[in-house]
């Protein structure tokens, strides 16, 4: 049986997905230059997102945007070194594979389906996507490829 998260931020998401979701969020924040938009005058935009990423309140309180950008870059570099990937042995992965076989989806399309489900199910990922604002279809595809690590 899969291990469901206890975190209310991603309730119902299997815990094996948390490292890849954190990586995706950091990719969105760093590679889309959201570090400065992430901050307000009075601190952090989303405390839930900060907690989910494992950033301490001390790190994120009263930062200038350059320092915040460096912190996000450092956390992204560390997450990239851990080289996490989409889990293969989860209920969701099994369901995505079945859908992929039924509809003859490529591996990239299956990754996008994984991402779409997790973006809906995990509040911090939803928040980071919302920070991007309104996206055209081309921009959305670019974000998906950026997060998933596929060439554009």
C-alpha cells in the first residue's frame, strides 16, 4: 500500500512525490524569476509554501530580493543534486501508465498527466503556478517542460 502524506498541503498525495514536487516548485520560482514576486513588504507570500519547501522563517523574513533569489537558487541546486524523478511504484503512476497505454500517450505526455494531477492535488504546487499569472498555451507548455526536465 502506498504511503499517503499527512501534510494538509498535499493531502492524499503519495509521499514519494514530495521530493519531485519540491524540485518543480523551486524550478518555477528560480527559472521564472519569481523570487522577487514571492516576497511582499511584510514578509513571505505563502507561509504554507515556505514550510513545504523546508525554508525556515528566519531565512525568509525581511529579505531583500537578491538574497531571496540566492536562497532559492541554493535550494534548487541542492534539490537538483538529489536527482529525484517521478516515482514508478505508486498508485498514481500505475494509473497514469494504464491511461497512457489506453490512449497511446508518449512518456512526455504521461509525465504531463502526472504533473497536472499533482498540480491540482498539492496546494504549494498550485500556489507556485498561480504566481506565474495568466499563461498562454505556449507559456504553459514551457513551464511544464521546465518543471519536468524535458527539452522544450
